[in-house]
C-alpha cells in the first residue's frame, strides 16, 4: 500500500468534524470561536483543587484535541504493526499511516520534498542529529568532509537559546576544536543586531538560533540572520519549537537550512520531534545513529545506507505518535494557522496590558506585542517564582516556573528564575483574568 493513500488520510483526521471554518490564508485573519475550540480538548474541562483548570503552560507542552487521542487509539486498535518490514495487511496499513503523517507534516511546513522531513524522538534529538552528523563528517566521503568543522571554524548561537540549541553546539566545538560564540541581547529582550557582523564572520560555519524565544517571547528576524549567514557561507539551524505551533511557517520562504520542532507543543503526542533539512544538505550528512531501517546493505566488511529520510530514522520509529501528529496537523490546518496567530496575538496583547497593572511585576522580555509570541515571563517583587507557581496552582492556574532551560538569558537579566504564562489556540481572556486575580492573591498572601 503506497504512503499517502486514503487510509493515511482517514486515520489522521477524516473523523474530525470541524467545529470552526478553515482559517483565512491572509495574515491578520479573523479569530475563531475559542469556546468551540476548547470543547475539543477533554483535559480543559477538569478541575484542579476543586476549581476549573486554567492552563497557561503551553510553551512546555500543549493539550491534545480529541481527534489526536482518537487517531492514536484507532491505530493501536485497528492497524498496529511495524512499518516498512512486512507484506501482510497490518504492516502495509501501518506503513501507509506512518508515511501519511510525513506527508501531512511536509505540507504543513511547505517542504519542497517529503523526504526532507525526518522524525526523531524530540526536537533536542533533531538538533543533536545535525550537530553530531557535522562532527562525523570529518571521517566521511570527500563531499562530507567539506562539511566538517575544524579548529579555527566558528559556531554562533544567541544568548536567548534554549539549552537544546546551546549544548549540542558546545559539544561539537569541544570535539572539533571549533570556537563557540554568541549574539547578545538588548535590555528590551531582543537580539543585539549591532554586533551581527562582528560576531558572524567569514569563519562562521554554523549559525543556530530560535525563531521565537521560549523565555522572552521574542520573535527573531529570520531574514536578517539568514542574509548574514549566506554572506559568509554558514549553515543555518532554526529552533522552531515555539513558532510552528503558533504561526504559519514556510520553511522554503524562511530560507534556513535546517528546522527543528516538537510534536507535543503543537497539539500532538509526546516522544516525537521533527527535523526538516534541505535535501542537498541532508544527502551529504553522514548517519547519526546506526541500526535497523537506516541501512541499504550490511556486510561484515562494511555497510551502505538507505536513502532519505530513512537514513536518519534508525530502529522502530514512533509510529503511533506520527499518526497522532498527522491528526494534530489536520486539526491546526482546519483552524487555520493565520487565525491561530491572530487569536494568540490578541490574547498576548491583552495579557501584557493586564500584567502591566499588577504592582511589582516585571516582564522579562519585550513589554509590547510587536514581534513577540504567546509566552510572557515575569518576576513578582521579591517573591520566589516557585512560591508564585505553587499559590497559583492552588487556584487552578497552571504556569511554568524556573529558568525554562534558558539559563543564559536569565543570567543576562539578573534573575535566577521567572514565572512564565504561555498561551495556545484555546486560551481565553478569562484565563488571563484568572491569572491576574491569582497574582493578586499571591501578593496578598506573601506581603500580608
């Protein structure tokens, strides 16, 4: 059974009855009826400590619509088998569903070729795949060796990166002798582009940066960074974990070389990440992991490797999770990503205004909604963020506290940790009101 058949389409979403119309394809689309969207998410109706849940931790993970839960269960109940390895009916069905998920993701991010979509266990692994493959290039073919990093080469990141887009590059520099550098931040929480030409030089081989900061909410100017990288011949790696779930993303229009993102942050299952790469670069990279599925032939004297994308998908893949992601992609497509972006921009602007009225509250990151996404980190006077989070939880408000795997950015702004409220396609203004009311109670409790 060929991938992309009706079976793949059926399992990944034909049982979805749209509650809202498809989004307007133009920027600034009208938002949808958020209450009807919320009805699709079973967990949002539960109580926490006897009060209705207010879920504001979407930058860590999103909730799952019923169609995603149904798609995974239906796979296990009706089609469960290993993929690519059998000729029996279940194996062919499972393969069609898995590859149908790849087709859905490729269309969602506007990939030129479905083979450019590689499934990993998370976005961290996707970034590590690129870093380790570049590190392994030195012992590969002459074409691969041209990608290898050596002493004197440079890898550049930014000070606002998630640890997953810092540590793999630090390790790569340690293995190869390359130099690790970074772009700093302004006091307002944006990249200090005045240093761009000084930091990104003719020695720069890799420029890795986030599309949207998970701590600051800042949306970075991808075009400016890509233009400079091209001027010096550097490879660009984009962490899109906080952008793909929240705004239209066209990987071809962005002009980057690699993009990593997570399924669980975009209404899909946990345990699944996505790496998109330009085909000409993916084909030159040596394998990251070895084993079954990624091989062409294996002999005791040596092995050859499968074509893309399977060369980078060693072992049994996360089949059910890919099926669930396919359903999530269809759900988001029916909402319309321009409509999602519009809705979340309105919620974020409302939240920034509301939080500005809370005494002793300091937003860490841009204080205005321009070029910023749906995550707001803040401190509240001298109250430790862990205490803030605990008191909010007693009121049913779920936020994230800590350094959010972005410790360098916290250090830059002189805070050991923050409280972060982050929004999704189902967040309402009432959720923001509950957060502000909760913060008033936090202040009353600790200051009293």
